[in-house]
């Protein structure tokens, strides 16, 4: 009998250990790209096929935290829109007390949040209040459909204005599909326990707001919300933001009541100098420091041919879009199909527009990608759905590959959302995009400007007010600086000093485990070559030495500075000579 008791005690201990998770913070960007979750251990794996009906079947669950948020990654078994049309509900016992809160799944949940209804309840001290997304600072990614999601909740949230959402360090998590499928995670009572850790994490490497590369072209995509650029109440915020960003080419959306000349004049009054403008569709504008040669209507969106001379011996095809919102998946897909068909036809002679080979292509705008993931797939890969109306699919970039997604993140937060409204039931999401032909262009700097997260010294440096970004519009400025790979600057102007080195694409790419990086020096000089991960953290210093005129090659063996192996994922390599630098992207696949 005594041995049986010991066995029961041991089994209970093992069961408890299986539902406990040792805290270890990690730097996670809530962006729908799960590479940065690789170091995070799986907290729980739910059995497959244990739902009552349908395909919504929970799988693995990961939990971690940083200094800002509780971070959860959840597999749901089928492609769904997390913010709509589902009954997936998160229950959090935030005081680790099963006797308080809502009794469910063997825990006492202070927080109940139903993702598809975008609402929930908070139960502090025996009371129950209804809450919305802004009360708990919830952000989910991706915004399009997927079969797994990232979820972040603010650690310092006070849902009722007074009581902390997380009053202690240990919480318990329970997830349930309250629809017909009825799956739950975990199946046993007690939830999954997690204890926050405040072990310091490396500082976030904040992208600079000021343009660092004098030979890059700075693009800005900005939905200004209902003619906001001409709203006297919001105009001061726009002035401060635009003067801080100093764009070269702008794609505006939601300017309905003004023509191209009026918008161009407004930008000139804010930024000074000579600007050119054109409008297509009800609200899409291209405003540029370079002349706009022609423009084309593509359903409700526009394409603009911009002459980059005398700085670069090439034109630029610039598409500005504002596709249909919300549940109009079919309309949004058709407009994206039409834009990609325009790009396809422009790349071959004989159409309304015939591009020279290797002409840079940039597509930007409020794409309203809040539905089927296929729309983003089409935008990047040229996979046209409505082929009967818009012709065959194609490979959009000049080298037969996909277009690249800029994937800008906030300067000072591990977030990528570009739409933010405290008064909406929808939580912040990524609606605004810059997509480009990375066969001929290299992104050297990118960011989303969310001023509430900027430190005071940055606000002072750029003359920005803390709430400028959210006072100006419900969309945030999305900024990208691009180098043109195959076009050397031909201007002798003061703003474009000559480049005395070149950085080639690594080969092979993707690679495992070694790749070669070549660069050419037109003059002797001191060279630094560094590898960074997708979060901007230095992984390896490959070269820090003087090099002579000529071509040089450095091999990276996928090892980090500490000797450990770099994980699979996207990396960036940056070559710096003096005050100038070039950056390219590569992919390690183990």
C-alpha cells in the first residue's frame, strides 16, 4: 500500500510537471513569421483528431514573454481568420487561483477572450466587466488567414482602468473552441502553467528614422484617413511626421476630395522643393521628387511610371493601391489579380506600357489584407486566381522569382502592425505593405513609425509629438529605403556621393551550411562585414580589416560569434566602407 501511494505521488508529480513551464523570456516580433520562436520550447502538444467535428483541431502551444508582453503561439489545425468567424476562446487564470474568476477547465479565469467575436470579460475581485481589444493590448498575427497564430497581450494592461491583468508572476492558460468542434487545450484540467521571467533581454535594435544611405530612394506608403492631409486639426501631426521622415516618393491613399495639383502643392508646402503628382482611382496618389511620366488606371488602383534620371539611368514602375476592405475577399482578390496582370503585361513589349528589362518595381498601399491569405500570395508570387479575367499566373520579378515583402517593423517595439484604432473591436493589424522587385533593388532600411513607443530623446530629436502617428490617421507611415542594384547614380549632386564598392548576392542562396559573399572595392579602404538576424541583432562579425582595390570573397559557415550554429531563417549581411554601407538578404535552410 505504501509503494502504491509513492507511485501515485510520483505520477501526480509527473503530471504536474508536464503542465508547468519554466519561464525564459525571448525577443519575439509579433509578425506571423515564426522563425524567432525556434528557441522557445513547446509548452504543450494537444492530441490530433480529438475535436467533435470539423477541422479546427488544436496542436502545439508555445508560451514566452518579454518586458512588454505575454506571448503565445498556437496551432489551430485549419486555415482560419483569427479575428472573425470562429469561437476560439482564450482563458487566463492570471492570479493562479482556481477559486477566483470563471471556473472552467480546472482553472479560475480572470480573462476570457473570444477571438472571433473580438470581445471578452475580465473578472477582478468577484466582479465581471466586458472588455475590448484595447483594454488588454492584444495583437495577433498574421492578419490574414493561417493555421497558426502569434498572440501578444500587454503585461501592464489594466482592463478596468485599475486592476492589473497580470497581478502576479504565475498564470495558467486554457484554450477552447466553443463552437461545434469543441476542442480544448489541454484536455486535462488545470491548464498550462507559466511563470513570467524578468531576465533582461538584449535591447531592441531600433531602425533609424533618418535616412542613412545617401544613394537610397526613400519610399513612404501612407493612408491618411479621409483627406486627413487637409484636415486642419490633424495637419500639424502630418507636418511633423513628413518632416521627420523626409520621403523621396510617396504613395498616399484616402485622399478623395482633392486633385493631384492640390496634393502636390500641400506636400511642397510641408517639405519644400520641387514635387510631382498624379492621381488614379478615387483616392490613390503618387507624389514624387522625380517626374511622373505617365499613369494608368487598374480597377480602383493606379500605376505610375517615374523617371529617376538624372540620379539613376532608369525609370521606376510604382503602383499605389487601396483594395476593398473587410469581408470583400472576392473584390480584393480581383483587384490584386488586376495589378499583377498589369505588371506581367508591362514586362513584355506591345502593351499600354513596355518596361525596359530590370526596371525597378514597387507596389505599396493599404491592401486591406484581413481575409484570405491567397491575396498576399498573389501579390508576392504572381499566382493569379481569376485567370479567365486577368490571364495566366507568372513569376513577377526579373530573375523569375517572387517579389519581396518589405516586412517593416516598428522602430522601438517588436510589432509590425500598420493599422491601429483604440475605438475599433479589431485589434491592430498589418494592412499596409511595400512589395518590391528584389532582383534589382535592395532594402537598406525600413520601419513603421508608431510614435507612442518612441523614447523622449527621439521625439525631441525629430520634433515629433508622442501621439502624432495615431492622431494623424488610423494607419501608420510605412517607410522603406532602397538601393538600385544595377544602376549606379549618375548625378553629381551633393546628395549622391559616388559609391566606391559593390556588394554581390551571396552564393549559394539559400544555403546550408556555407555561403560565399563577394564584394568589389574601387578604392582601398577599411571594410566591415557583419551578419544580422531578422531582428537586427548581430550574429557574426566576418570581416573588420583593410582591403585593397579588387574583388574579394568571404565565406560564412553559419556559425555565430560565440561558436554556436545559426538557426534556419532569414539573415542580412552588411558591408560598410567609411560612412557608406550596403545590405543584402540571404536564407539559411538547415
